[in-house]
C-alpha cells in the first residue's frame, strides 16, 4: 500500500486526523470533492471580509484541551455570539433570557418571568413533554414558542414541531439573567483571519487531492491505503442498502452591500414562517472588520436530495434506528474509520468533532 491512511473529506475531522497522523510519520492522502479544503468551515475573503461560506461558525467549548489544541493554529478573538430574533418587525434578544422576557411580556424580575412561563405551561396542560412543541412551551411559555421557536424551527427542519424530538430545543439556553451570550461555554471566539488558515496549517505537508470524488473511482481508492477514514454519509458508503437517512440541506445567497454596516449584528434570525429564510449573516461583525462595504448572506433551509450537500442529520426515531443498522455494518470493518457529522450521523458542534478526531488518533496509536 502506498499510504497508511486515505482520508475522505478535508473538514475538521479529516484534517485533525491527517495532521496528527502525519506528525507520527504516517503517510496520509486526503481526498476532497470540492475545489477547496476545509469542508463547511471554509472561509473566503470578499471585499476584505472573511466570509463564512457555509453558514456562521462560532467556535465554543468547555473543554480546555480542545481550546488549547485549536488555538495553536490561529489567534482567536473574544467574539460573543448574541443573535437577535426578528418576528415580523419585532426584535428580541437571544438566547431566551431576561431581556427576551422583558421584550415579550414587560416583566422585570426572574420570579415574574418564571410565573408567566408556568401559567402558560398550565394553560396548555403539559405534564411530560413528548415532542419539541411541548418541550418549548414548558421551557419558555406559549408566547415565545409561537413567535420565536415554531416558525424558525419548522423552516429549519422541514417538519411540524409536534413531529420533532424534544431534545432539539434542549440545545438552546434559557436564562433568568440579563445575559445575551448564546453559549454557556467558558471558551468562545472566532479565528482572526478565518477558518481556512487553520485547515491549511493542519494539512501542511499532507498530500491533498481537490475536485476528487471518492465514489467516482471507489475501487481504486479502496486499494491505495492500509486504512480508510471516511467522513461522508455513512448510508451513501453502503450504497443506501437499508434505505436513505434523512438530512437537511441549506441554500446560501450572498451579496455585497455598499454600506459599512447593514444590520448591526452578525446574526439576525427571522422566526416568522412568512419569511422563507431563517437568518441573515453579516460576516464583518465576526471579526469587527473595518471596511466601507459589507457582505451579507441569506440562509435558506431546503429539503435534501441525492446530489445535494447534507448539513444536518435529522435525529428522529426513524432515522436513529436506521443509522443503527448502518452502524452495525461499520463495526464489522477492520480497516475503515467513520467520523464527523455525516460518518456518525450525529449533530456535532465543531469542538466535538475535534475531540472525537483526537480520540480516534489516540486509539489508532495505542
């Protein structure tokens, strides 16, 4: 075999794995079907602004080891993710906190906010939340659910909130303090200069082939290395033999605006079902870039079909059970490692992908 590892995909999992294995003297070849490295964390410079081409990526973690690891590749700023929600012209702070409760109900104390939520929860007669709608009302009340959760979530996932699992909404913080910091993690920021530089440094000295689709010459690539690290869709790898897993895809429409400040915030969510997109991203605010022009991106969730880029696994009961069948096939493989969101069908944050890649490296070396 010419290589120790063939790595399919140059996103965070594949790049961390290649970086660490190459340090150990292992020969790695990375295949990337796009015309650039970095997967969905790729950033490109437009009008002096580092544009997150595949949606906003804010790095955050509570794990010091992961934070220290990623900081060796770039200097991170102290960006704090504080999105704003726009519901038919009304503006609300996110995540759900005392600012949101004051804007919605005029309440000024945590006890008043909790009392309002409990009252609305009782009116809906929710005892044990069984779906996302019931869980959301239990957490923040019916008013906030209907204005800030329902429309946005149903656009994002393409399903009625009653048909979505409750754990999705549990990802969102609910605070009874005046704190607009979206994440609870101790470490948070944006790499100054964008994410692409990080992947470039990780892959320094590693052989990379761009514009190369593993599946177009699968037999060749399966026989070029001792082991395969696969970060694509696990159901596609097994030729959908048990059926297709469900994903959500995204469409991005970016434009240059002839103004230095378009919306005053990096991320504004549009929560009404009457608006087709879920959010507008103004990229310059991630790094407080000083330019006379700005770049904004409208983000539209769309139903995934074969040939489209999958962004989010839909981890409902049907898909999780189907994934387990594919996972059982993967566990029989001696020379194949599945990683990343698509390879393990998990809704990982960036820090989790890095953490899993480092654990995988450690397991391989031991």
